[in-house]
C-alpha cells in the first residue's frame, strides 16, 4: 500500500478485544485490515498482545485428557486440504484480499442506488462485513446504528458530521451517532464496513430496501 497519513485510529478497547479474540469475524476483519495499514495501531496491538502473553504466563497448567493428543491428530488428519490462496495484486490489504478472491477486480458488486454498490463478505453471523463503492459526490442515506459500526477507507475519502476520513482512516460509530457520509468529489470512495446489527435509516425508501440488500 502507498504511504498515507492516518488520523483516525482504533480505540484501545477494540484493540484489546481483537487481541483477546473476543470480536466477531466481521469486526475482526476490519480491525486486521486497518492494523495492516496503520503502523501506530500495529504497535499498539503488539503491546496488547505482549500484555496478554504475560498474563497467560502466570496461569496454571490445565489438565488434559489422556487421549487429547490422539484426538487432536485425528482432527488434523480429517481436515480437508485447503485450496491455494488467491493471487494478490496489491490492490487490497492482505487481510482483506483473501475474502474477495485476491484483488479489487474480483469483487462481485451489487448495485444499490445512486451508483452506490456493495459486496457482502462471507463471515460468521455475529456481525456483517461489506465492501462499499460510493461514487464521488454521492451521499449514503442518513442513518444511525443499533450497535458498533466500523468503516475503514481503502480508497478515496468521505466526510460526515464527525470529520474527514481518507485512506487508512477508520470511523468507529456507536448507537449514539446519526450521520450522513458523503464521498468527496473525484475518485470513488471504497470502504470496508462491519456492523453488529442492521442500520436505522431515517428515510422510508432505504428502510424498505434493508431486507433485500442486508443493510
């Protein structure tokens, strides 16, 4: 990825939860992708990992069943052989590339409205992850949240009531934020977003579209 100036970072709470493996897959994907782009958050995560490792070092040993090793080896032997990872071209950060076939050109977009497109990514049911393509100058409908929403900018930029977000920036929105993100004029804004629950749209038409487009 090209050098970028990142001004919006992950909170310590999110980094600690990611380090502990306590986040749903969709949120973990956004965190991992941001960390791969942001040296500051990467260093902070390493510190949390070190603290977690030190805490584990103080824990007593757990007693294992006599046949634990045999059962583990049997499960490994029964695991299907994974297909080789898709070829990456550098258009997407590493943690995200494997979810879409290796490159931005492989994304299977679905048109929403106003030129906005999305691609829902395969993750577990704890939260939903999607790529968003927002043409320059186009706004996402006004909405609030039923939980945490993480939005990471990959290309382009957008603005909302809280500020400007460019490549590498991440917006952490909670249920007390109502906003209307607008892509800056120029190249399309491409984001990776994860939500814990469906959004609360202010307008009738977006609300009617929610079940169809899983937003």
